[in-house]
């Protein structure tokens, strides 16, 4: 049941991203081009997502436990550290340069464009490199 739920939610997300046009990197890049061909539609997509999330979290977290899990698994870390800031900066730069964020790139794979595939391969490679660095740093802390 959990896999079917994840599949359904992923399909809804992917269809929403496609309908909104956010799988088109030009649409995202035009949002960042304030002095040129600025396209404010990304603001409305983000606003809709924020509103849905704001209401959804209140409804879901008002329950004693999730439907398909024994308890909620919410983040506990509240510190804003250099890893968070650095990761956010790299994410933003990649998004601004490529016009894709990971959430839009996965559904965009269905477009068959090689640029999307190249982005997803680079994304996965970046995740792999970051995990390797993090593992090495953890190993150094353990042995020190």
C-alpha cells in the first residue's frame, strides 16, 4: 500500500509540474531574468504549493499518527549551519544555470530530451560525490 501511495503522489506531482510548465527550463530561467523576459508564473506555482502544504500539514499533523506508518518522522535538526547554507547555494546556482530543480527534472525525463537526462546524470553524480565526501569526513571524526 505504501508503494502505491508513493506512486500516486509522485504521479500527481509529475502531472502538476508538467501542467504548470515547470519541466521547461526556459520558463524557470525566464523567472530569474528580471530585466529581460521575466515570467512571474513560477511565483504562482510556488504560492500554490506553499498554500497546499500549509493547509495539508495542519490537517495531517492534527492526526495522532500517519495512515501508513506507526509514527511521524519529522526533522529534528533546527540549526542553520554551513552545510545547509552551502547546499542551498549550490542548489540555487544549479537551478539558475540549468533551469531544472530535481523535482521538475524527474518528470521532465518523460520529454525524451537529452538535456534533461544530462542534468539528472549530473544530479545523481553530485549526490554520489557529496555522499563520498560526507562518508570520508565521518570516518575522520570517528578515528580522531
